[in-house]
């Protein structure tokens, strides 16, 4: 598969929405997904940005990549699938 970063100028509406209304949970499906989010959102200090946020990773590889930025990962499912990630997020909030 191909990893590509959408230019921030093409995502201005989404960036504004995320900036104004902080999501309940940030879910990342790959290390590059996290790194591209950091880049697009122009986050200089990921540890500070996600300090009071719930962060979910699809699996241990993604979780370790996020943790390398000193960001706490709250949710990592046992099985690395979108379905397991969704179920783990639901379980976290129950």
C-alpha cells in the first residue's frame, strides 16, 4: 500500500474542526498515520498536545511509535484490526 500525506491546505476545514473541538479519542492505525497527523496539524510538542487526551493505537507497533514521542497510549487492542480497535475504544468508555 502507499503512504501519502494530504497537504494541509486541502484539509483546512477538518483541521479547523479538530482544533476547535478536541476529539474524545484520537485513533491511529499506523506509525505513519500518527506522524502525518502531527505534521498536518503542525504539532510541535506531541507530548504536550496529547497530554489530556485519550490515544488509541491499532496495535503494538503503532503504540510503540506513538510512545516514542512521549505520548501516552491508552488503548491498544490484542488483535490489530479496525474492528478490534473500535471494540477496545467502546470498552474503554464503558
